[in-house]
C-alpha cells in the first residue's frame, strides 16, 4: 500500500534529476544552494557555482531539489 506513492515520488525525482541543465538553481542534500555550471558527459557529476569564484562538483544524486522563482519568493518572505 505504501509502495505506490513512494514509486511515484521516485519517478518524479528521477525526472527532475534527468532534466538538470546549466543555470538551474538547485539545493544539495547538504543544504548548499548553487547554480548548475556544468553537467558531466556521463551525466553523473554536476558542477555547481556557489559563489563568483567557487565551483564544487557533486554527484547528481546528491541534488535534492531544483529551485523555482516561486520557491525563491517564499524563502525570502
């Protein structure tokens, strides 16, 4: 009974991660907010720009969510 909602969440998360592209604002599992600067050729690593001169590589699976303007506006309130 609980597997069906979990499977739907997993499919939605996979679709979000598969759709990552340059300039998407994301939040990692550790809470780091950054902008996607590059996605590796194999698609397993994402380089995030977290500051003007700071770039950090993460595994794609460590991205917890993609920020939209709606979420950004709610966070500022």
